[in-house]
């Protein structure tokens, strides 16, 4: 699943590619149907204002009071293409994962327009943005940030400045939770998933099964949001970010860190 840093990088790329551009066409390839009658007349001709993130949630703001809410879950991803290459059939989709299908998995189409994973296409005069496999993907005329799914989230781990006082307040209210569960609780701090949860605990040498209130001071500060600042760089080249390789190898026990001595 894309975690906070990956979602933020995606938002930054979409912002750079789409901000200020006019939406000329929309393809909403969902089994549940296309655009609603409230959204369709507003989205065509609207401009992209900005792209925001709330933990693992991504929100695109358009002019004319239209919003796009996206959560990529396990397999969602975005790609942008030059409009000329897209229209000419030269835009290639991302490779299909062989993790689930094995080496004999079909290669899939070479033209992104024919890819069955496509859920949404946003066309501007010179750039096309394509979303693949997005299970949570909806246009609305109400700002998604005002809805319960986002309002209930804890402070964003990547927000600057980080709201450490609010994170500490939420930590005190969740003192009985095991540390591993606490870090995955999006109502505590938003944006941390299994990758960063495991690495933060390994780096600090904390037992993931200990109750949060038993964490030592340094671990408590990290759990309360001081160390999620390690996350913005994400996982460059698919590798771990926070802990050196040797320390990771010594510190993990069946995927969990050894408790501090």
C-alpha cells in the first residue's frame, strides 16, 4: 500500500503536471457508473487548482467547486503523459506485477488507452493524467477534507510544522495500544503504514507488542510524531530508508524488531 511519502510524491507530480491546466476530457471507467449529473457539467472546462494529501488520502481541487478524492490502497497508482504521445498510442502503461501472477503473467497492452487497469483519465490540452486500480476514486462537489473519513485522521506525519502537541494528546488517549498497532492507527498519526512502522520500531529498538504507555521517552517522542520526519524521502530505489542494512538485519525478528535490552 502507498504510504504517506509515496502519496505525497504522487501529489507533487500531479501538481506539477496539472496545476492551472484546463480539463478537456474525463474518462471515468468504473463499474459503478460514470460521472454524476452534478459533476459532469462542472468538471469539463474546469482548471486544476491544487493537489492535497491527508495521510494516505489524495484530493484534487478543481475550479467550479469540484473535487476528486482518491485512496490508492494496495495497487493504485498515477501516471502522467504528454497529450501528443497519449493520442498517438505511444504512452505506455506501468508494468504489471508478476508477484501475484508469476513469470508467465501476460505482458498486457503497450498502449495505456487499452489497459484494463485504468480507472480514470484526465485530459488537458498538453498533459494526460491516468489513475490505475484506484478502489477509492470519487468526484464530489463537497470538499472531501470536511468528510468524516479525513476529519477523523490524526496529524499528517509529513505536515510542516508537525502538530506534535496534538499527537501527544492522542498518544495519551491510546496508551494501552501495542506500539505496532498505535503507529498503524491513522487516527493517531496519518500516513504511516507497515513499512515505516516496522522501520521506526526497529531503528529505536522497541518491542512492537509493548503497550504504548510503556515506551521509553525517546520511543514515545518518535511514536508521537517526532521521527515520522524521517519519512519524506520515502523508499528510494525500492530500498529501506531509515535504518542501515546491517542494523536492519540484526534488529529484526520474524519481521519485528527485537526489544531493547
